[in-house]
C-alpha cells in the first residue's frame, strides 16, 4: 500500500468517523497510583501553518490576543511554526508584521516551510530542501536575530534524509502529544467534537505519563498541544480551547502545575527542546491516524 493511497484512505476514514470519537481510557487504580509519583503537567502550546496574511479579522492576531488576555492565565507563550515564503502566510507584509508581533510578545518562531505551498519536505529534492531550510532560517533570523532551533515537518512527515538536513541546520523536530484536529482552512470549518477529541487524547497521554515515558523539565512534564492559527474557527475559540484543556485534565485525572501553560520564552524553549526527536529511527507517538499513515518505516 503506497503512502498516498493510505493518506487517501485515512482521509476517507476521518470523514466517515468525524462524529465517532472513542471514549476516554478509564483510569485504573494502578495508573492512579503511578501518576502520584510523576510531576505535574504543563501544556506547551504550538500553532502550525501561519502567520495569516489576512487583512480582515486576522486569525493569527486573534490567537495572539487570546493568549495575551484570557481569564485562565494571561500572557501565555506558544511556539508558532511558520511558513515564511507562502504568500498567504509569511511572504507578505501582513505576515511579516504578525511574525514580528509574535516574537516581540515573547513567543517562539519555529520553522515549518519556506516554499510557496505547504509542501511535504520528503517531496523536495535535496537542493530544494536545502534552499527551503536556508531561506526559512534566514527569514526567521531576520526577525528574531537568531536562526530557529525548532522545526515541525508538514504533515509530521520526515525520513532519514530530511532529518539529517534538519540537523545540518541545527534544527530539532518537535512533534505533538495532543492535536485539536483543526487543520481546516476551507470547507466545513468547525469542530463539534472538540471536547471529546481532547478528552480521549489526553487519557491516552495520561497512560504514557503514568509509565514515565515523558520527561520532566524544571519540575513539570511538558505536554505538547497543536493548533492551527490560520483556522478562523480556532482563532475565535482559542480561549475556549484553553478551558477545554483544563477541563480535560480534571476529567482524566491529570494533575496540572500551578501555572498550566508556559508564560516565559526561555522556559518554553527549554521544555520544547526536551521533547524533540533525537534520532530519525526513534519510534514516535502521534495522535489519531498519523502513526498509521506514515508507518514509521521511512524513519
């Protein structure tokens, strides 16, 4: 079965099962006891595909407003994996202005793409990939004063070749533990099962925490969460998503730190780097169908 056929099948399955999210994993007494020996959790928020180049109700600006001003923890910092050469994103005056705002407000700019489209890195030949990494690194450095240290491949997909290229540019791959499954910027732009989705995923992550699979950094366990700041639905509901994360933690028995989100750029970067993939052949855990799509065989 080819990867493209698997991707097609997965999309069909996702559409067909859009309303069928499995119930949370029931917490056993053993898991509850193990959790007591683990550090509390802090959510590490990330956003893919931006910044938005829209001049009308810019969704990335709306996300930034919500992170800055919300009733749960004002001044939340996040990692934004940006597309620096996409015309509807960073390759625009508005996009560059938004990236400067992200950095000025204490967020981290990570690399996502530096091609015209949201292109899978594995489809780029070696020179195209090198050009993309060089250009994207320079674009981000022009704003932050330093090349990026964090990278998220489009579609979570990489192989030994692309991973080695990332390392040559001193970028480390950050994947995710939880996904809002909100990467939709056309068509049906809503998420009616957003609570059920997060609840199920966090129950799965809780089991990994209980087994000690996630590292502790400065007394807390960073749990990576992924959203998409090009999505207007996400932008309008960012504050609600923050509450959903707290509600899901309470419902699944996940103990949170006093500050449930990162609010300091240095601490955020340290935590993110601790969660990066160290070896291309290392098995990884991705939420939903993504592990099945990529199979890990190319890693």
